[in-house]
């Protein structure tokens, strides 16, 4: 689970990321979930967009993809969303440390 400092750090990184996932009129299908899972494994942080023709909102798409890929929703703004999943074997993003409460 991400803490607020880590989420804020990832939001900052997501600004410069390209939008690589597009959720269209087909909604969230198996190939889109696989594409998201593969991209998360390679990049750890990905951005997606929900087109106007999609049957789901950006929040619904982000939460569904996060659940199906084992990732976490970093943010949802308008029609765009960002997901994060740490690559245990080859981490690419070093998250800030959080003090234990």
C-alpha cells in the first residue's frame, strides 16, 4: 500500500509519462488487461485514458485494472489515470522511505 508521500512522488513522475493505455467502446477486455500487466512489469508506472465512447468512467477503469493486475491506483484526473506496480525482480522506481507511525 502506498503512503501519501509515495503517491505524491509517483504523481510527479506520471506527469512526464506517455499515455499508453486507451479504454474505448469495448471497455476493459482481456487483451487490455494483459497489455496493462505487461507494461506495468516493464515500466512500473503507466498512464491510461478512457475515451468518451467507453462504457466505464476513468475511476472504474483504473480500479478494475488495478484489481486485475495487482497494481495500485496513483491518481485519476478527468479521463486519465495512473497505475503503479513495483517490479520485485528489477525495480526501476525508488520510492521515498516512510517513517513508521
